[in-house]
């Protein structure tokens, strides 16, 4: 670990990787909380895997793959959201279809693009060590956009996440804010692709928020804790991967998954203890 910290001071690519992980943790903490509470991880997964088509097409036509990823993610999110609102019986089928179609289109474009496309492979499997400087600015802009939208409409998002029917009765335009939430998920997916790749993005989107949900019930507190947990997982995974020269993305996810399992285990033990104490107090009262 000491070697990692000394290398962090010396090498700019490690500094960029650390910054990328911290920027990604903002998105996974804030938007991931909505995903976990609303229980729409499958939708987020469909959006994540459909972006390969946008990245492949963008590279084939000479554009930045991240711009293609963002366009494909937003398009998929709006399409899935529209079907969910108006054609609910087929929602899971459509998500599965978009998942497969996006991957297939991406692979076809990659096969037709001259040369070996190492950039797209890093987006697929994740390589935080290769995040360029301009991508950090791109991620920072996306983070600012996410925070501004959430700060402006947090109450509406909260109403939609917890009870759509009640939100409609209160006059909240549920359709608009549900689709806007899916757009935020799409933006976050593009943020996280830089860190762990689209194959593992769903884990980093949900696990920090799920860990935070073991300890707090407030949506705002959950976001803060999830962001902090995401930052610790990304920086910790990066540090653990450095010395044995492991791929950082899978190492981050392995650390996140292990942390979640431990958190679930200890929170269950604490919950059982509280339940026993409550039962004992009730028995004494009787």
C-alpha cells in the first residue's frame, strides 16, 4: 500500500485514475440511491449494456465514443421508460431486447472499424488507468449536471421513487420526472463506464447505495453515505490492484461486493439483536 501512495505522487496516470474514481462515486452515490430505492436496477442494466452500440457507431463515423455512449444511453432510457409507462406487460422483454441489440450493434461496428479498437475494449471491461485528461473534464461536467438537476427536483424525484400514485394525487407530473430520472441514470452509466466498464457498471451503481441503505432511512443521508462509500471503494480497489498488477475495475467490484455482503451480514445481526430486545421488553410489560 505504501508503494501505491508513493507512486500516486509520482505518476499522473494514477492521479487521473483516482480523480476519475472520485468523480464516478458522486454519480453512483446520488443516482444509485434512487435506483436502489425504486428497485429499477434491471432498467439501469439495460441502459448500460445498450450503450456499446452508440460507442461503436460513434467510433466508426469518427466521433468521440463517449458522446455516442451518452446519446445511446439517453435514447435507451427514454425508450424503456416510455414502454414501462404505457406498455408495462412487455417491459422486461424490451429491456432484454435492447440489452442484446445494443451489444450486437456495438460488436458489428467494432468489427467494421479499421484497426484494433483498444479504447472500446477498455470501455467494455473498464480500465481506470487509461482515463485521459479530457474525459475527466467530461465526467466533471456530467457530475455538475447531475447535482444541479437533483438539487432542483429532489422532492419530485423522492415522490416518484416512493409512491407514484400519491405523487400524481399531489399534482406531480410523474411521467416527466420518471423519464428525467432515467436520463440521470443514463448519464451516471456513462460516468461509471470510464471506471469499471459497462459489463460491471451495474454493480458500482447499486452496491454503495445498498450498503448505505443498511444504516439510514433518509434519502439524503443515504446519498451522502453512498457517495463516500463509492469513493472509498474506488480508491481502495485502485490501491489493492496496483501492487499485484491486477485489473482495477474488477478489483473495485470485488471489493464492493465483499463490502456489501459483510454489511448485509452485520446489519442483519444488529437487526436481530434489536428485535430480541424489543421482544424482551414487551414480555416484561406483560
